[in-house]
């Protein structure tokens, strides 16, 4: 069975994500990795290569409305850290505490890139990062 929530609850859940991403003294980070995604965001990385690190604005998102929010600008990684195939991302706050993980792909993923092949030294850009806390 799938639960449905009122808009005020959906917004509160999204706004808590913003509070976590913005935790610490600075902006949160969007880190893109290769390899197998950990089972949960609480699971440590294991043999994954950090391909790119992008920086959220601070604040990362405006207040949620109608169970959705569009992220504020994310600064590019001007030069990727390594070459590999992006398979997942991890969002951390400014003191590197994990907030969430998600899949990376070119369509239908939590984070869609124009290509998942990342090459060391090449710019990595995310033009939009949206979160939705929806009802089925």
C-alpha cells in the first residue's frame, strides 16, 4: 500500500532536506561517483571513485511548495577529479555529513546528466536539481 500525505507534510519533509544540506557553516556538496551505490545513505562508500564535486548555493533550495522544490544554482566542477562512469551521487553538508544518495543516468534517474562518462579535467555541470515529495 502506498501512503498519501497532505501538502504541508510533503513540504515539511522537503524543507528538512534543505536544512540538512545547508548544515554546517558553508554550502553543501553534490559528489558524483562511479561503482555500486551503497545500500543506504548511512552506508560508507566502498571502493568508489569520486569523479566530480559540485557546490550548492547556500541556501541550497528555496522553501518547498506543493510538495516540490527546484534547487538554487549549483556551481560547476571546473575540472573533474577522475575519469569514470557516473552511477550515483551523494549529497553532503559543509562538514561532509551525508544527507542523501541517488542514482545518476541520462534519463529517468534521480540526477540526469547529458552523459554519464566523465573525463578528468573536464567541466561537470548540473543545470537543475529538483526534489519532489509526491503522492502516487
